[in-house]
C-alpha cells in the first residue's frame, strides 16, 4: 500500500465530515449565503499568502532539485491565485480592497496558518510535506465530488470548477507522487509524524470551513 493510500484510509471519516459540512453542501446547491462565502474567500486569500510561505520553506528543505522546483512553483502559484481572487471573486462578490485589508485573520485561519508556518520551520521535509498535503488533496476531492451535484447557474461555479479542474488535479497527483516517493525512504517514527501532521492539517481544513460557515470572529471583537 502506498503511503498516500494509508493516509486517505486513516482520515476517510474526517474527509466525509468535510464533504457533508453544510458549507460545501449548500455551495454545491447554490444556496450558500453570499455573506458566508465572502467571509470564506477573504480568509482564504489571507491563508494562501501564508500557505505560499510554507511551500517556499518546504522547497528550501526538499531533498532534490526536482522537488525544489515543484514546491517553489507551488509557492508562486499560491500567491498568483490569491491575487487572481482579488480580480475575480472579490470583484464578483463586491469585496473591496479595504474589506480585505481591514478584515483580520479569523481564529481558524490564524490557527491553520500558524500550524503550517511552525511545522515548515521546525520539522523535517517529509513532515512539512505531509502538513501541506491536505490543502491540495482535500480541495481536489471536494471539488470533484460537488461538481457532479452543482445546480445550473450556480453563483459559486467558478470556485467549484477551479478545484474540480484538470490542471489543479494534475498538480495534486504530482504532489501525491512526491510524498509517496519521499515516504518510501522514511523510518517508522517519521512516517508516524507524517500521519499526525496530515491529520492535523485535515482537521484544520474542517475547522476553516466551519468557521467560515459560522462567520466566526475573535471573541470580544465587534461586528463592525
């Protein structure tokens, strides 16, 4: 069994919980409140900048030149995608630059970014790689699932198509091939740390969507 297969089996219940979350179900049905999606997309833009930083550190720790290239490019694409959101999703949903700038990271976003950054700097390359995988893999699987259930004229179709699309899924397949290759040379202790890092990342994926659905704010902050 490949390491990625073991990862998926070990965390299947968590993936199913993410897929069944009202955020993703309502998004597929086009019924998700626009305010909820706007909350999510602002936080996602903040997140992607930090994800790009963690990918850059991952590239610096990579074992060989091909992996350095792979994750350097991924870091660049995370930032490019974040900028594209300003020009597409932000425009389509009437989110201003001031809205983005003046919205702090939510608790969930701050927690997830802190986890990725701390892991990127403090752990070995295989563990860093495992911590970054949920954002790639789970989004691809959610996208491929809900694209088949999306209603006509869904206001969120562009988001669905991005993650269900061939380009994104090919990038995910490349990362899976890399982690399987890296894991094949790891000892049992490192493999277990990789499992733990992936699971925590997957848990934070669920928390990120749940926080967006609740439009959660920091305790004590006003809604203004």
